[in-house]
C-alpha cells in the first residue's frame, strides 16, 4: 500500500476506523470521511506516524461527496482506493415490516445505497487517470440470509452486492476492481451502545456461524487488505463473506 491514497467513508469509528488504521499501517495515505469525529480519528493515527487527513460530510449528499474527492486530491494528489464503509446500522432497532415508514426506508437507502454510488462515481475520474484503482464496498451477509425486523437494512445491503457486480463489469476496462466484503454481526462500539439490537441479533449471529465466538472489527482487516493489494489483482465483482462460517457459498 506504500504511497497509495485511500478514502474510507464512515472512517471515524467502528469498522471504518479499523480499516483506516490498517491501510495507514501498510503505508497508505488515508482520508477519513465521516459526519463527525474525523478530526480526532485522524489525529490519533497521525500521532502513530501515519499520513491521514479527514473531511466531514454527509455521504448521501452529492456536494459533500464531491468535496470529499476534491479534498483527497488536494491533500495527497490522487485516489487509488475507496472503501465504501459508511452506513446506518448500529442505531437501528428491530421493526416489523408493516410498521416501516417511507421516511425511514428512504433514510436507509440514501446512506447505504446512494452513498456508495456517489462516492464511487466521485473517484472514477482520478482512478482512470492513475491507470486503475480499487473499490471495496461493505455489504453484509444479511443480503444472503435475510434478516427479519430489519428489512430496510437487508434490502440496502442486497443492493450493495448487486451494485458491486454491475460496477465491476463496467469499470474493468479502466482496471478499476470492485469487490465487496460481507461481514456478519460485528461487535463495534456502536453495537455495544445499542443493547436492544445486540440482544436481538447477537444470539442469531452466534447460532448461524461455525466459529462460535463474537465477530469483531479486526476480523475484517485481512480481507480488506487482500482486496486492496496486489494479491487480488485478478479478482473483481466478488463479495467475500467474513462471518465465521455463517454463510457458506
């Protein structure tokens, strides 16, 4: 990753922070994008010797995303890697399908689907100029298993999986590889702060997976580095399930 420039959306906390830290540790120059908290996260990594910038913004807002890409170019001169991590999940509570409002449905789709679309679209031109790039979308194994009481979230992650495939075919001619990681139920700080969700989903995740322990963000770092590195240079359009064997394809 030495000298590569990576953007991690939703990178101030949770899985996103671990992704940003892992890329920085491999020598990448990292831009952390988030609604808030990016400055503190970037400062923490800079204190460890990393080259890290931050940009605040709403990943579902076109102007904010354009600013994100421009900031990365201004700070580091290019964009080689995009990790589409920003999503709404840890604040969600179980909700029956028939009680979902249109406003709630649209809110999830705006961040979880429009966000990766906007971010990917914003980085295509600099990646083309550089002769290629890597886009890693963060999906979820709920796209395969289905998750009752979280239909809006499940639908949004199914869209991410399908979008990954279509983008991979369209962008292959530019040597832009597009893949996805599908985590299982991952215990982040946000999840710890939502006991109702954790009590509902934690036992389901544990029962489904072959490896009987809780999943943590560090479990996803290896897959991310693989998909961003040279070892995966002939892989595109794939969604890699990293969930302890809950989903087996």
